[in-house]
C-alpha cells in the first residue's frame, strides 16, 4: 500500500504519511487505492473481538509495518482502556436505529478510538523514517480531539504535544479536561477566535519554512493528531467494519445486506472513514451527514457549492462548530479520480475566496452516496428529551443532531434500512446542555453539581474519568491571539 497527496503526486509508505501528518505542499495523504475486504475475511471478523478486527483492517493499509508491530499498537491502544474491554458496542435503541457508542474510552468521546492508537503508530513510524527526531504534535481542537490527543500522547517518549482550542468554543467539561492535563511534554493554549481560526493557524504553521528550520535546529519535526493525519483516519474505518459484523451477528442483517450510516459531522473525518469502509466493500448504502446550525456541509451536498462565507454559530454541539471541513478534501480527491490539479485549485479558491463549486458529475456522485441534513438548537434539545422519555436512552448533543437528521431522512425517503448512528460523546461531557432536556427545575450553577444531578435524575452512571476532574488542579491557563500561536510554540519548546 502506497500513499499520495490530494494536491500533488507522491509515492510514500504509511510511516511517512503518519509522521508528516500533512504533505509538504499542504495536501492530505490518501491511499493510492482501496484494499478490498473479502467474504472470507468478513466471516473471520464476525468471530473476532475488536482488537482482532482492528489488526486485520490496519494490516491492509500499514503494509510497511510487521504483524507484530501492528499487534503491539492495537494491544496498547485497546486493552483495558475501554469500558468492559469493548470499545465500540452497538445498541439497538428504536426502530431500525442502532447506536454505535464510541465514547467508552478514557476521555469519553469517539476521538479515543483513534487517539489511543495514534501514539503507538506514530512512535513506530518515527523509528522507521525520522532518524530519532522528537515529534512535535500540533493539534487544533473544537473540544474532543484536544483531550483525547493529550491523553494519548502524555509522557510518550520522544514526543511533545501542543493543543490550541477556541477560548469560548468548547463545553465547560471539555475545557476542564484539557486544562487539567498532566504530563511533562504537554502544552495547552486557548486562542481568541473559533475552531476554524485554530485549524487555519495550525495548517499555516505546518507550512512555515522558518518554523521548520527552527525545529530542524532542535532535531524536531512537526506531526499532527488532527484528522488530517491518516493515522487518525484508518482506526476509524475499523469501527464501521466492526458494526457491520455486529449487525450480522445480531441477526439484524445478513452478510452482504446493505445498511446505512449516520454521522454527526464537523471536520468530515468520521463520515469519511465510513466512505472508506464502503470503498473497501462493506455494504453501506446511504451516508447520512448530520450538521448543526453551522450547516455548510448540508448546503454543499445539496448544491455542490462549498461556501464558508456565512455566520458562524456557537452551539450546544461545539465539536461540530466548524465551517472549514478539512477531510472533505480527501473525498474530492477520490471523486475527481485523483486529479490533484483540480483539487488543489478548489482548495486555493476556498483559501482566497471562501467558496468553490464542484462539477455537475462530482455533485451527482456526492448525491448518490450522501444525504445531508441539519438540526438547530431547539430540535437538538427536543431530541434528547424524546429519546430519554420514550426509550430511556440518554444521549449527548452531537448524537442528538444525528438522531434528528436520521428521523428527517426516514420521513423524507421512507427508507427502512437498518442504520448505524455514530454516538460520539458521553452526555456527561455536555451536562450543562443535556440536563435542561430532562428536567424543568432550576439548575445548580456549579458544573459538577450539574453532572451529579443528571446522574440522579436519569439513573445513569457518571463516567469515572469525568468524575475525577473535580479535584484536579488547572495547570494550563494561557490564552493568546491567533497570530501569536507560533510564538507560544517556540516558548514551550524552549
């Protein structure tokens, strides 16, 4: 398996793609072709646990890794790190909807599925291609990626990790998770701006030649833990394959029978992983892309016009408060059949003008695979309330967006296909927003009192990692302007 860039022809192995994170001309690494999953392999995976499923799928992409190296990475990532040692349980909740719970890891969000594995992949990759350099992991986060990356990389040898988050664009619990992070190699900084500002700043720093020279003098090299890194994307493919196996095992579908997938989407990485699974032969029908009020993707799927020149909303589903969906670039590369010149031109138009339009042919391909919908604040809260009162299922604000858009899709199309809905975070990460959906009483001011009240009212358990935050001291208090991100990096590395 070889990898290329979305903006220029490349020919590298997975270790190089993972270490670099972003290609030197600004493109994202993608596989030159998709491996296929045979019927025989599906039969084997149906009889396997999650670790074995992960090993078999990773093996198809990481062909420059030995079997022993992949097993070491998978075991380190998933053994005794997730509730009941089951990282991705699939739960039938209502009708044909099956909730794929991806938040049973150490930071209570789906990002753990990849970011518990990425440090192992990165250190093994660095040993192959980076000549003993210290890897400096740069992260922009809208809430969940930051903590998951910090948790995964804290005190990992020969790495440093720096996380930037929007000062007023994450939930109180997400902020607490990041600012209490321990580790000798970690730094966390708020920025005055939104997630797109943080992400744009990180991408600019990756391409800054003076910064590269500065790192080279210290025998350091940048890499990324954002979903622009292919090492983030490939572990996410695994849980869609795993969900297919679980649907078969439960008798919900037969082998080869189609199922749909719904994903609450911001940066487009999670739903892109489902698209990759489909290209590998998993019989996924419709990919249902669920957005909040920042519905740039909904409009794009409908019209073929991507336009970030619109009002930015801070919502109760902050991990989706994004107007520049980076991983969409990978989809465009595949739909344009590897035409790097066209993809590069679209990305340049996005940077210069904030908008681009795809060809009619590509738009038809998008509509064949994807359905786009969005959910506003009131509908999000109503969905949380209805799920709990009707089915006694408590979900977070992002999962609620996915459920609402799924219901809209069924109402519009009548499609009764079995469906997997990605449930991306514990409701306790967003207790301040979830609690009013289950009670009309006055709410306590303290965030941890809200968490405890939510537990009492719903009869659900507070995840241990979140309960432990109450007594942890805040260690990271810096906030900077977006143009000061480079200076913060140098200050930390010095």
